[in-house]
C-alpha cells in the first residue's frame, strides 16, 4: 500500500452515471469516522467525473463534483464507482483518463462494478481483483485473463477493488488498519455496528442461498467448489471426495441445511449464472448454455423455464 504523506492520505472517487450511492457513502463515511477517532483530518477525499458536472446516482440523487478526470491533481488512490450501467456519458474520456493515470504508476481502485471500467481501461491486466457477484459472470466472460476472485475485496499491489455495498466498509477499514493498526480500525467498525471486519479471503454470496454463515464448513466448501465449476460441472463423487465425505453424507448435508439435493442446488447455481450472462452480455443463448454446463440447447431452455418461469429468449429481451 502506498505510504501516505505526513499531512495525510488523499483519495478521489470517480463517479459515473447510475453509480451506487451506498457503496460510495460506505467508503467515505469509514474515512470520516476514522478521522473522528484520530482526532484530526488525516483522510481527505474529492469527487471526479468525466466532465466535472454533477453525476446522478442509481437512486436518482445528484452529487456535486470537484474535478474533471483530466484536471484531477495527484492523489494517493483514485477509485471508480460504477453500478448499473457499463455504458455512460463521457466513457471515452474516463477510459483515456484512467490509462493516463495508470501510466504514471498511480494507485487505482474500484467499488462495486467499477472493476469493469478499470479492466476496460487495461488497468487490471496482471492483477487480482473482485467485482459485485451479480456482475462477475459477465466480467469473466469479457476478461477471461483477469483473475476475478469473487472475494469481498482484493488488494493487489496498487489495485484496490471491492464488491460494493458493505464490502466498501471492509476495504476501507483495511486501509485504515494498514495506516494505524487494528485498534483504530476496530473503533471505526464499532461506530457502524459492523460486527466483524471481513478479510480479503472472505467470499461474497456464492449461490441462491444468500447466507451460509453458521452452516457446516464442509457445506460451504462444497458450494464454493460448485460455484467455481459451472461450465464443467463436477460429479457427485468428485464433490464428495473433495470434502472428505461420502456421496450419501453430502446428500444428507444438503437436505438438512438447504432442504434440497446437491444436484438440484448445483442446477440452481448454473441457472443463476446463465441468467446473469443473459442480462449482462450479448453472448448467443447457445454459448450461455455451454458456459453453464449444458450440452443441449433444448434441455437448457426447458430447465431455465422451470426455474424462472420464462424461456431464456424472453430474459434476453428484458431490460434491467
């Protein structure tokens, strides 16, 4: 992590149309609270856009902007905050600005889906990153050579990415911890009733069940293994062997905790991924089927309709 100057650490947030307000506020308020705990304004921040004009968040609220991306003075880290749309006004200026900043060796980061914009600018090549789980399938198809982990946040040399939402708190608490130690970071977390500071090794949601906390560790590991192998589904024997259990023990585990068989759960994961690809990419439906482990277009369409109540072609026509 770059060393801050004696006067403090200066950060900037590059906002694009329909950015997620909560992700931004979670990050900035973590810094504000850290300043309060420190008794001085060590952290400062500025807002940036393509043209310096106010940017409207996904909740409809406009936010005042301090700089255009071409006029931004040097800062310790510039974060891209993006959410609902990868296409936005001034995108070419944003990508050009990020490339210019990156060539100068500056530190760059992303909140929520901002990793997609960083990747488009070529600023995540050779780096580990993460992105909001809803955008991960499309990201991995678009940038197959970038290691997108699916963890809550990642720090890889001069690249800082998080999945947005409350993970912005965890990433910025890690920045505070690196600057001032765990004591101050915990004090800030307590201010937000943030019960546990997650580490970079904590994963995001990995399936239809949003919270596997408190459930069997073996169950979570099997689900994570499923989520990492959707294009070529693993057999029941392989999943059981990886967990050190018998096939029957795995079946009982899923029935007890999730009230369904492992096969049914695996199918739901694959279909959830297919829906994300249909919504986020222009991949042909057959390619989506293959990318989620289906060898038959008709079987994919039938399974999709049973799960979501409409065929894949209708999902593709829907705008989100």
